[in-house]
C-alpha cells in the first residue's frame, strides 16, 4: 500500500517532504497517476498539494498578475483577471483536455510536466512569463524558457516547487490568437499549436509581435525572425507567408505515431495565415 500525504500548508509541506525524500509530489495528478498505473513510475509514497490554498488563485501585483501554481485550469478559465489581461492563455485553456482534466489539472503541473504539447506553454512563452520557484528557505525567479530544458525536463531543484507564475499585464496587444491542430476536433493532444500576440495600429500595421509554437521541437519554439517579418508592415497574406517560411526553418519537429515531421513543419507555417481571419474578426 502506497502512503499518500496531504499537507494543508507550505509550513506542513516542507517537513513532510524532508521526511519522505523519495516521494513523488503532485497536484491534480493527471500525468503522474497515469504513469503510475501504467507502471512507468513506482514511487514509495505520494505528497498531494491540492489542499495548500496559499498556492492557488490569481492576484494583481502592480503591473503583473501572480498565478498560483496550484490553480486549476477550470478556475483560470472563470477568473476575470485572466479574461481581461491574458485572453491568449484563456483561449488555450478552453481547448485543454476534457472538463475533468481542467477541473483537476493545474497550470503549475502543466508547466512542470514540460511536454512540448502542453497547451498553456505557447501562450506563457509569448507572454514572457516568469516562474517563482520556492524551497523551504529561498525563493528564486526564472523565465519559463530557461526553466523547461527538454521534453519532460525542467529546472526544479531538489526539494523545490513551482509556487507561482508571474505575467505582465501587457495591454499593448490587441490581437490574441491560439490554435492547435490535433487528430480530432476535441480532447486532442496537439500535433502543432500556435500562440500569437500582435499589436495592430488603426491602419493595420503590426507594431509588436510575439509568436510561440508547441509540438514542433523539444521545447516550445519561438522565432524572432518570423516576428521581424511582420513588425512595421501591414498584416497581409504576403507578409504572413514570408513569416511562415521563416517559421518552418525555425521549428524542428519529429515524426511519431501521430504525425510526421514534414506535416508538422508545414502546419507550423500555415497556422500563421489564420491571423488574417483573427484580425478581421477582431475588427483589425
């Protein structure tokens, strides 16, 4: 029988972790418990974080939002601050898994799992999110792109947890786009995804751009070169095709049982072309 610990605060968590150094720590368990049931992991004990309220919720801290690492996807979807300031993240959350997964899974868990197909990751890269990593006696901050080092690999130190995500309330962008392509229309793991943030002038000139792709490399892929193809120019099919060509060179997809590398590379560029429709719908 595997022992499960349920600390109710960080004050309770640290001694529990120190007394059980080989325990697996989890929140919603949507990834960990699947691995345990399939025999991929066999930890001697588990520490569940779901009762630690101080690691949940969204708060305004001046010019940034602080998102608790234990905040579920469902709670983020209903949060007015996320809706107001981070619509690109909300768009990704709406297509993340099933209602059950959204009710159980947490944003911190999605980040720490470090899957290139994680739906929250492209928006957080585009938003230049920073992570608050906490141990018993120290707190440090790290950009998300430095934290995720490869598929399933992250920068957590021993006896450390992801306490929060910090994101600037940047209202400069007036076009927020997220789209993913999967093998079916719903409940699909993404074959390719794109988060795009643009600031368009009243004349349709791209003044600012941030682009991030999922499932086309060992980590989330960004392309300053593709962004530069758009900035300072009218958003048009021609400009987007130029940016798409650069994006296809920037990605490094693999072939697996779900899709081949060539298909993923083509789709990564083609998703940029959807920004014309998104701009039209937004009145841009």
